C-alpha cells in the first residue's frame, strides 16, 4: 500500500493546538507537512458555528461544533452511528454517563470522567483562553515534597524540563497565541521571566467581582488560614489577573475583546485565540490539511513508523468512503490525551505490536488526569454593592498564590477561578438550568427553583409572582449580586485511571475509548481544602452559599470536615492529561523530554497526554510550549537524516 500513499516529510495526526503549531513551524521552514483531521476542515468563517450555538436548546461547550448532538427527533444520537464521535456534557448525567448508546466514552467508573473535547479542525476551540505557566515546583514534585515518601504519588518531570529551561518556549507560545498579562503580576511562587520580557498585550482589566474579592481577602488572620498549610502565616491572599490568549487590544488582525461573556463555547468576534488561526498560516505556507480523515493504524517496520493508515468519510454518520495512507520521515500524533492512546492501542500491526504502538512500557493510556473542578455559587448581601455579572470575559482573575507549599506533601493543591457569569454555570450546582433565565421564570410564575424567591432573599412573601417594573427591579437587585467561584484541584497520576479499547464501536467500526477513572485520597483532600477556602471567602464577603450537590450525582462523595459531614463533588475542567507520559526512564514512560517515543525514534506524541503531573494551571500554554520545543527537535532530526 505504501506505493499509493501520500508522501511528505512530516505527517501529523490532529490539527488542534499542538498539531497546528508544529505544522506551522515546519511548513514555514519549507518542510512538507500533511495533517490528518478526523473532523471537518477550517470553515471560511464562524457563521455556521454561531447559528448552531444560537439554535441549541442546551448551550453547552460542544453546542456550536459538529457533529450534531441530537437526531431529527431531538434524541441524543447513538455514538455507534457517528463517524468521528466525541464526549459531550449532555452525556455526563447520572442517567446516561454509563450508557454506551448515548455516551461516546464507554465509562467503567468507579467515578465519571467529566471532561469533553472536539474533533474538528482546530481541536477543542471551546477552551476559555487561560494561559498560565506552571509554577517551578510543578515540575519537581517528588524532589520537592516526596523525597522521603516511598509511595508519594507525584513524580518529577524529565530533568531537561524545568520552569527555567522552557522559559523561552513559554515566551514563544505566548507570542503565537497572543497572551494578555502583566509580567510583574505573574512573577510569583518562583515563576520568572527573561530580563526585559513583556507579554504581547497588557492584562485584561479586573471585573467588579475581582476587585470585591481582592478587598475581602486583604485582612486575614493566621487562625483563619492555618488550614492551608502554607508553612508561614497567610494574612492576605492576592487576587491576580489571569494571563489569557484573548486580545486586550487588536493583535495580528484580530479584534480586542468586547466582553461578550461567551468565551466558552465560542467567541463571537474571535478575540480569543483558537488554533484555526495558526492552521490557516500553516496551510498558507504549504501544509496540506486532509479533513474527514480518521487515522486508524500506525504501521511499524524495523522499530520505525513506516506509514499511517486512515479512513475517509463524507457524512457525519458515515459510512467509510475510502481508505488512505501517508508515509513520512517523521510522524507526529497530536490527537489529544484520549484519542492519541486510542490510536496507539488500535495499532496492532497484525499482532506484531499486540500491546499497541510505543507501548513497551505498558504505560499508554494510563495515568489519565484532569483538574477535578469544585464549583461554588454565592449571593452577596442586600447591603453590598452590586458586582453586575453576565458581562466581560467569563474569567478575568483568580487566586494562584495558594497552589504551592509544604501542604503538597499531604494533599493536592488548588487554584481559584473567579467567574464573571453569575449563576450561568448550571445554577447553584442543580439540574434546573442556568440563570438569568431560571430566576426570571421563578418570579414570573411564583415558584422557587433557584432558591431566591423566598422572604429571606427577596424580602417578599415566599413564591411571589411579579410583573412589569416590580419584576425588573427585583431581578436587577438579585441577579446583580450573584457570583461563582471554582477550584481547579491537582489530580494524582494513577495507573488504573486509563484509556483502553471498548467492544463498542463508532460508525467506521473502530473501537471507541473505554475509560476507568477515580480520584485519590490525596486529590479528595485538595477538594476538602477548597471547600474550606470557599467558606472563608464567602464569610469575608458576607455571602449566602447556594452550592448544592445534585441528587444522584455520580461524582459525589462525603467527607467529615471540622466534625461535620459534608457533601462534595467535582466536575470536569476539560484538561485531559497524562496518558502517554514523558520521562527519562523508558520502562516507566512513553516519550522523552522532546515528546519523542522511546520505542520508535521517528514518532512524536505531543499534547498534554505527555504530562507526568497536572499541577493546577490550565495545560494549554505548557502543551504549546512543549510542542514548539518538539518542532525544533523535529527540524534537527530531519537535518541529521540528510
């Protein structure tokens, strides 16, 4: 078949953040690149995406993007009938997260893996845009906090990867994505920048809620914060603007953010970076993008990759329209931390790699991680100044100073997001929908779904029905005081949290990913600390707590905190990591520090699947920095081959 294959210097599977950046770096150096994309290609504009979003009954993260979530009758499509399926928030409920006729991921538990992704050109464009660097100790967890613990669950990254060593790659990634931030403000917990460095754009201004939160946390006592385990008194907690790949001013022919509060799932004016920008640059430089092409097997000859086979289709539901293959000197798999191990494990080579490609260590698919996301909702008191949510970017600031310290020897770290979208993030953790719609309907119909239509909060009789000016006045009073905070919690790598192949297939008859997932006691204790920090913040704000755990929540667990039973849960942060980890030892890792396979030296596996640990920072900037570092290594490999 190789004689009929497409030929190039570098073949890339996947056109998301890592794949697009590598394709662009190589193609503008004159290197021939072919990119296989499982889903549709780059559209001429986002108009159809916006139409899908406007028409969607449930405006979840996946709603603007194909394939269609529901059939013509409004029922969720069976993923067996979709050629390039993906997980969605609509298939993560208590009733269907384990139903393979509704959920693309075949989940075996014991807990649900609750993050999702896209399979379209540009990858998971519903990302928020947060572009944080890891703090230095994130790369040295075993050395920093587990040196004297034989069973410490968090390893070090390869010796060649450190905050200092990849600083130049971070800077290049920040330029490529267009990050808005302030160097002085981001110089904390040992994060440092090269002399004279400035982010591409000034920081995004803090919201009213950011400012209120900052004021509330300036006067704390050691007794109030001792539970944090920082090793020193904490009498102030800083609120810092978050670095974001979102334009604070025009940048590279893209407009400045207009505050649409819709970063997830789609920025209507494309002020937020997405990889189609880089992908277009790559194809303009000569890279070839082949869409609707699902990679089905990586072929090995003499310990080197010889070709990648793929299946073409036209319609979302299939069927297969053609087979194809691509041969190259170097191969890059950039299909995300679930689809990449799926492809590696599918690649049996007629039994010669029965355990999958690049898997001599038996580590492919293992150590699946996310940032379990603990979310809390509050209402400021009637005497407080309004914070006017539902405007500006979804998140403009957070708390990062608490994500490193001696406590990491015993429990997971967390980082705090401050949400500007009020209760729009699934109201108060319940299953009733999102505000401002729910509270509005409550006061029109005289019901109390949101919990606000009672005398304690409305200063009116319970279940009051209002119309006209009275309705508008009451909604303005209540909704302008709503807020949300979220805690991204560090997750330990666990070899039993893994991606394998299911007996259930998609419309191309390829096995779908099967997921086994749980969270460790170390991570649970991080969520416990997050709960206690939430209580401290709410207390300082004088806020009423509207956080609830939905009945039957499969992610729920109970803990005793300060002698009282507490119901806790987590959601998905969309940060899928760890399933083909990097390391210096080929027996315990899949790739080296350049993300090159230990087993096959012309194969690179890129993306956040190579992360040995998760830290608390959103992984995108780090995976982009590592991808750019890999691109330099690929160029060097090609030169050495002559």
